[in-house]
């Protein structure tokens, strides 16, 4: 646009017009959907509605509206004067389109700027994790591994002592604590930035008392909302992950009517729970839960459509590292690649996640992931006039 001779101010005004924004508006009655469609058409955009909207027989449901940002904002303002709940829809649309750009992520005393992608190193103090079970069960081995990952550039260490792989056996809180406490003590003495991967309040409490800055709950606060209160009291952040069901049975039924919509609705409810418990918005992370109650194909769709999760307004964490769908994609002669031979897929998906806007990537292979993430960040913001630093 500048090369055509346009003023920078003109570019700022016109660039958004080169882009169509599509939004899904939920919970509309047939009359509301009708009015919305008319308003969108009158402004130059359009709306996709249920086929029976025109006969007013459509059940309450969603519409998809699309147009330029300006057209959508115009419609949103005009909805203020409309009945059938459209004024609230208008406010929600404006809230989304006028929301400020992402701010820093605050975890305990750490403040991470939005342009930096964090690499979260995985430390499983378990006998049975799917890729590294048994390797770091001894506290000295775990602490040496932690040191190695920090040296490789991990921003956070995600420490867990219960495997959540499909079919994993349940572990009681006392055993979970027994495994993890010596490691948490060692990491606290080192001042390492720790995320605690747990759904058990006693474990979260013990970790926060030792300075953990993030509570990573794979149940998304469904099992124990107290986790959010513990995080709030300690000034730690919370990661709300989507999982359908529980690890022992989660792969048995992976049918979704609307995969991305259902994942986002569950995450939005988790974020609301965390906010109610007093966790500041700047400290709440969402995660689509790759591999947790999803087929391989669904994992890929969630990654491809990851950008949509940004409308939740929270930083997104993605964990694909070594997961079984990557083994299937790297199969040789019908035999899936084993967990320790899934690095290429882990890096490809980490790169895709960063390009789609993920702010945190959870990984076992920290050195390689840090390098892949730096390339993805550079790609995302590359301009011809900015040379690479040596
Ligand atoms: N994946 C695993 C565990 N915790 N937490 C978040 N937020 N996101 C994830 O994708 C995620 C997670 C599973 O990986 P791993 O810890 O290596 O395996 P296991 O659960 O068998 O210990």
C-alpha cells in the first residue's frame, strides 16, 4: 500500500478494509437472526442463518456474520436500538472488535511480553508417562533434567507426577505429593520458574507454597474449582485445558457436533470460573488439550483453527509434543513412529501453533523447540527492512 504512494495514515484506515472478519453469534431467536441478516446486508456484509429463519420456524441458534471490521462495528452500534436480545449481541460484538491488543502474561513475579512465545519444558516425575515414564522418578535425575532444560532455554518447567495419557491409572493425592515434593523443594531452592501440572488441590497448594507460578489443570477447573482459589491466593496463574471425560476413558467417545465451538465454550466457562475465584485476566491461559478426548484428525483441525481461540482473549498454550497422532503421521509401513521418534512432527506442530498465535508451547525436547519457536516468531513478524540479528 505504501509503495502505491498511499499515506501511512491512509494505510491505517484502509488496511482493515482488505480483510473480511467472520463472527459466530450464539443464542439468536428467529426474529433476531432475521433483523441481524437485514442489518448486515444493509451495511454491505452478509449473515448465514438457519434455513428456517425466513419462516420464523428456526430454533434458537447461531448465525455467522461477516464483513469488514467497519461494517461489523456499524451493525453492532445499530443493534443497540433493536429488541430480541440484539442490543446485548451488539455490545458483545463491539467488545470483541474493540478489545485491546494482547497484554503481557503475568505469572507470579514474572511478566512476559505478548510478542515472546514461551517454551514450557515437561518434567514428568512418574513411572508411566507415555514418552518419558520412569526416567525422572528419582529426584536427583529430575533436578538434573530440570537444569538441562533451563540451560536449553525453557521459560517454565511443567512438573507433574501423574500421567494423563489415555488409559492411565488413577493415582491418589498422597502418592502424587510423595513423588513430586522433593523435586519441588529442589526447584524452589534453585528459584526455577515452575508450573505444577495437577488437578489435586493439595498438590497445587504445596507447589504454590514453594513458589510455583502456574497451576496447570488438565481438567480445566471441572474437577476441582478450588485450584483457581489456590492460584489466586498465591498470586500464581492458571492454565485451563479442555479435556472431554477423564484419561481412563477419554478416547472412547470423541464425537463432537461442533469441535471448535464446544472446546471454546468449555474453555470460556473455565476462564469465568478462574476470574470468579480472583485470578486476574492477565494470568489465565487456555489450552485446547491436544490428544485429550480427541481423534488424530480433530487434533489437526484444532491446530489449523487455533487462531479462533484467540477470541477468548486469553493467551493460548499448545501441547503436541510427542503425542500419538504424530506417531501415526510418521508411520512407516503401517507402524506408528514410537514416542522418542516424533521430534519432526512435534516441531512442525509447534511452528504451526506459533504462527496461529500460540503464546506458550509445551515440549519435551526443549533445545529443538526453542529454535523452532524462534524461527516461527521471526516468520510471523518478518519485514524486508528488518535484518536478522547475528
Ligand atoms: N499434555 C500432557 C500433560 N499435561 N497440560 C497442558 N496444559 N497441555 C497439554 O497438552 C498437556 C498437559 C500429556 O503429556 P505428558 O505430560 O508428556 O504425558 P503424561 O500425561 O503421560 O505424563
